[in-house]
C-alpha cells in the first residue's frame, strides 16, 4: 500500500513538473511569435537609441571636420618639448642617484 501511494505521489510530482514545463514553453513560443510578427517595426526606445547614436556621430564628425579644415591649428603644441626635457639635468640627477 505504501508503494502504491509513493508511486502515485511521484507520478503527481512528475505530472505537475511536465505541466509547468509545457506552460513555460507555450509562453516562450508566444513571445517568439510576437517578436517575429512585430519585427518590422522597431520599438520606440530603439528609435531613440538609434537617433542618439546618429547625432553623436554627426557631432563627432563636425568636430573632426572643423579641426581638419582649420589650417591654423598647430599640432606640435600638444607635443612635449623633448629638447627642453633633455637639457633639464634635474631628471638626470634623480635617475643617477637611484
């Protein structure tokens, strides 16, 4: 009698598990079906993100164009004056004491 009850409990447990699995799969299938049906029209938040990326790219391009078209820009201003650095003996003295 105990074996029959135990088998019935196991069967009920497995039956509930199968039912839950079927429900989850049906929900997932419905979501996928919905995604494919509405794939032609992007979501509004995707539109906003796309517009933000495009506007950032346009701003960056405008900055680059401005820099490239400005002939007065001296790119050497950003470089370190190596001769002055080599003439400065302070760093050499510190390095020699190490």
